[in-house]
């Protein structure tokens, strides 16, 4: 049970990481080019 919990937590961290990368990529795209 413990290892399964760790594994799920690892996948959750990966999802958060991917979401943050997506958001920073969108912010990069939305930057006005002066």
C-alpha cells in the first residue's frame, strides 16, 4: 500500500510539473513582442 501511494504521488508530481511547464509556455506565447 505504501509503495503504491508513493507511486501515485510521483505521478501527481509529474502532472503538476507538466501543468507548470504548460502554463509558463502559454505565458511565453502571450508575451508582447516589443
